[in-house]
C-alpha cells in the first residue's frame, strides 16, 4: 500500500457518491486519498443495489488521478467485493496520521493481514502487529481510520464474534461483511 503523509498543503477535491451503503464522500488531492466519510445510519443498507454513482456537479474526467482510481476501486468493490483482491489500493495521502506510529502501521498492514472474505479480532490483529497487549490500541486505530472500506476496519471484530461499533453503524458493518462473504 503506497501512502504519503507529509505535512504538505494540498489542493483538495471532494467526490460525493451514492452507494449501496448510503452517501459516501471521498476527499483527495493529486498525491492521494485523504479521507472517506460514510453516513451514519441505523438502517440496513439496500442489499440489491450494486452500483456507485457520482452526485453533484463533479464529472469523472475532472477528477484527480487518485480520486479516479478510488472511484474505480469502489465501483469494483460494490459490484463484486472479491474483485478487489487483485486490484491495487488507490494512492493514499493520510496527512493526519504520524508516519511510523502504531496507528499508521496497523492501518497500512490491515489489508494484507485480513483479505476480502475474512475477519480478525482486535486481539489477534494486535498479536499480528507483534504487540499482543495492544487490542484496545488496535480498536482505537480502527475507530479513527480515515479511509473506511479501502482500509478495511470493518473486518475487525470482537473476540466473542460480535461486530461491535462501526463508523457508520453496525448495520453497515454487517452488510459489508456479508457482501464480502465473511459472514
């Protein structure tokens, strides 16, 4: 996963999407994706819709390279989650995370450690990160993940198998895991 997180002034672009899990906002610059915002909901997402559409006045051809890549990645994910296993992640530019920090390491390792269709517990992810006593720190990293779906924090569960909290609600987390074939 290629990511840069230098403190650089970026010219940001916003992409607003309609997706099967509700509205999604993607912010990025020419260097990479900064943030993906999901809309919190207590309602189960539409299970049959498998497309992504651009909302607002943005046109695909006007998007920066990283936003185009992210759009393509999200389109592939929602059409067939297993298809992303062979796709590179879009370029990431997480400016709010200190390079080399535990959070940075956890987020950058997550996609490699937990592939599509699998889950892992907070505790086991901490063990994978060679810090077995850091399950709560892993949970905090998941809660602060600026790029949900692309950095798949939805694949991390409690030791007892419960789905726990998720950025946009447990219904969305369940839908994502069902869509990936993990549950």
